[in-house]
DNA sequence: CCACTAATCAATAGATCTATTGAATGCAAG
DNA sequence: CTTGCATTCAATAGATCTATTGATTAGTGG
C-alpha cells in the first residue's frame, strides 16, 4: 500500500465518523444515549422515529464506533462507546455555537434567558451542595433521572414544576440542569422559577458532562 | 417556535458541521489548512482535486463555520476559523482510532513503527531542545515549514533525508514531526533513520497541535 | 479596452443517504 | 411447536451529495 493510499483510506475512516455526526436525528439519538443506555424502541419513541429507521441509524452509529449494542433477551440496548463521544459531541456544539451564525441566532431567539446569567460551574455547584446552600433540580423525565443523576438532586420534570413550587425553600438558590448545554428543559425551568420570584440558575452543561467529569452521581437501581 | 422545533433546528445546524466532516477530501483539506493559510489553487494541487471541486468543498466548510476566507487581489486565502477546529479534528481522530476496528487495522498494517516507541511529549521535547539534547526535524514540505514551525527545528523533507544524514550528530537523539498524529512523513523519517542506526523518535501529534498549545514557533516571513 | 488569472457559479450524471414498507430473524413463554 | 415481540434485513422512491464540465465574475496588467 502506498503512502497516499494509506492516507486516503485513513481519512475515509475518519469521514465515516463525521458522516455519522452529519444527521440531526442521529445527533438526537446520541444525546439521549448520553443520558443512559437505551433499547431501540425506547429510542424510537423518544426521538419520534419509526422502529426500522431508528435501527438503521443505530447501525450507522455502531459502524462509526460511536455506540455499542448489548443484547439482553428480546431487547437490544445501545450505549455510547465511551466518554470520548460526549467530548466529541460537545466539541461539535462548541464549534457550531462559535462559528455558525445561524446557531447564535437560534439560541438568542429561543433561549432568551441564555445570557442573562452565567451558568453555575460544576465544581462550584458541588461545593454549594456540600454546604447545603442550594436546591438542585433535575428537570429530565423520570426514566432518565432514574438511570443516573447528580448526587442530591431532586427530580422535578417540567410539567410538575408548578406543583413543586411551594416545597422549595424560597431563601435558597435553585439550580436546574438537564441533558446538556443546549437542552431546553433547564432554560424553561429557570425562566418559570424566576417569574415566580425565585432565585434560579442553570448548571453548566448537563448530566452526561457531570458524570464524565467523575463527580458524584446516584441512580435508583443502586 | 415550539421547544421541539427549536431542538430540531439546533440539531440540524450541528449536523451541518458533522456533514462537513463527513468526507475524506474535506478532512484532507482541513489537515492542510491546519498547517497554515492557503489559497484555493494551492489546496487543489496539494489535495489532488480540481479547482472547481476544491472551491465547492471550501464553501461547505465555510458554511459549517470551520474555515474563513480572506481575499487578497486575485487570490482567496482560507484558514481554519479557530484552534477549536484543530481540537475537534483530533477528537474525531481519537474516537475513530479507539473505536473503529478498521482504523486500528490500517494503522497497524501501514505504520509498523507505530507502537515501537512512545512518541515524545511536546513538553518533554521543549525541555530537551532547551538543553540542546536533541535535533528536531520538520519533515513537511518547505512551504509548510516556511509558514510556521517548531522553534529550532530544521526542515528536511523526506526526499532530502538521505542527503542530510551525515550532517546529523550521531550521538544526539533525532525527533521528527509533521502535520499531525497520523501524518505518515514522520513515521517514514523515523523508520529510515533507525535503519541507519540512529536514535530517532516521533514527536506526539504535529505542528498544529504544538502551535495551538502555545509553544514557541518560528516562521520564515518574520 | 483586451487578455489573463483565480475563483466561483450553474448544470448535470452518477453515487450515496433517508425514511418507508413489508418480510425475515431470533428469542421467550405457554 | 406455536405465538408474540423486539429487532433487523431488503427493496425502493425521493432527496441529497460529489465530481465534472463549461460559463461567469472579479481583479491585474498591458
């Protein structure tokens, strides 16, 4: 094999990973998988795709080395092949956010809270939790919370936030998080809480980043 | 705009960046651009593509926010939009290398030197250069060397290595680098040097990573 | 103005990708 | 062995991507 052939083959392999990242539906699947392992039909439901279509997307992700399947009885569970994939995804987001004009426009239009206040850093949150200074809300759906969450966080899905309001100590700051840096749930939660006059902020990024930073987590199964 | 519409639009934008990374030729263009700013026809020549085709690929990269054009007279020079892009590319490579079986196979087949000896870390190299313990070889083509290189490195393109051999102090270790972690030139150089009985190693990664780590560089224009 | 160069634009054939449909596989329970 | 379920496979139409060709737009110099 010649040197230039090798180079071409190698870039072709790298491109396979790029291609896998080149589709909105697959990126959404990856975001869900970053929360926890999932079966094919769970993924299909949550992403709003047909079963066969979801399966095919997952095959592509598998060939690109981004996910790993695990068979258990009738079901097949997929998970990210490693935390490197989370890093890669966040990198993609960062580049897009900084250099694609349309992303900034979108974010500024929809996430009006966006630049209102800097999100709370993971490390900082960790300290405040230890000192009992904050209430941490996990605003993801219960299944995702159950599969793993920030240690000490309370699960309050967005739809239950209203009902939960009076249980919150109004003197404490509330910190909300969800799936990742662009997950809408936490933004919405913070907006709602502030409207009610509470002190609320977002945590930076989301659960996957917290976990892959090696910070303390809990899950309902354990 | 609804929340799920927003999410979909956002993922579509992220996917645009992914798509841009999903083609071997574009990845090759990006690797060249990581060395230095380049005009369209330089890129076309070095990548072995037609001019029109190169131009179109560059437009796609521009729309994905990965490169920025600068017009000067007749020519248009492209460059990476930021060092974040280098990080993203290396991330892509890392994931591919760790999780795509074919990549490992390719690398092991062609880069036989690969696991022979760990590459020298940037930081370590920096110290040894300061102490005058090593000869650093930049085995890239002269244009790339001229546009910027590791401070103190000597430019010896692979084709000139043979002729350069007797100028090297045989008691010193030789460290070679080129375009990045998978650039073949440095592997070949090290193999040739060892065959002649010299002590030779690769530097980790290549020039772009050295530069974006903020380590000392030189260029011929300055 | 004309000739020349660098790059982009426009049109297009062939390849690849996407979502859908329906059939096939593999496993578990009765 | 049969039934039911989760997933994958196979075929396919329509959309998108890629490389090529030739025309077009800018900028430069005579």
